[in-house]
C-alpha cells in the first residue's frame, strides 16, 4: 500500500488515527449520548477557556488590542468558533467536510500571518488538556460513574485524534505508510 501525506487525504488520516487510538462504535455512541450534557454547557466552557487564556501573557497576547486591552469583539468571535467546533465534535461524525474543517482550523492556528503570529503548539496541546478536564468535570457532575468514565474515555480519544490534526500545522508532513 503506498504512503500518503496526511493533508492530502484527511478522512483517511482521521480514520487511521481513530483506529490507532482504539476508538470504537461504543466510543462514538458514548460521545453522542453525552453530547447534550456537553452542549448544555457550551457557553460556560468557551467562556472558561478564554478566561483562562487571558490570565497568561503568553496566551493573552492573541486576544489583545494594540493598546494592550482585551479585544472583546475578537474574544466573542473566538468563543463562537469554539462553540461551533464543540457542536460539530459532539456529533462524532467524521465526514469529508469535517476532516478538512479541522485541517483549516489547524492551519489558521499554526500559520497566522497577523501579529502576534502563530499560536505555539504547546498552547494548542494545553488548550486540549483544559477542554478534556472541563468535559470530565461535566461528566462527573451529570452522569453516573460508569457513563461518566465511558464519556471521558471516548471524548479524550476523539480530542486527541483532533489534536493530531492540529499538529499537522506545526510539524513538516511525512508520508504515512
């Protein structure tokens, strides 16, 4: 079987990564079952994440106006975009369109031309960790122990598959065999 570059066949790359992390139909079902719990907290989650970013100079710089004040309009746009990502992720439908949507989001974060430039990859990894932790908290509060564990495991698998897509914007592509 010939190799391929991930960006040239995103659905295949994502399918391969889902298989690699052991994402099963049961995981997809757990994501879809827990989606209403997640989406009922969409605004709270997006606000908490961006409030966290603003606390740290290395991440806050991406949300400041030239005068150093927080750009509230930009924050609201970013929260809206994060909400869209969360809603689409909650469907756990890895379609052709969604796979390239993820790649475009990765490139938007990893190849920003306007100052202060690209978002460092370690902040992308940290943002995914914050998201995983927030979701685990929601599941612990709202689901029984078994369902909370299943939802956390499933969401973690899917979020790390997505993180592998985001890393494509930072690491020179290599053929996958």
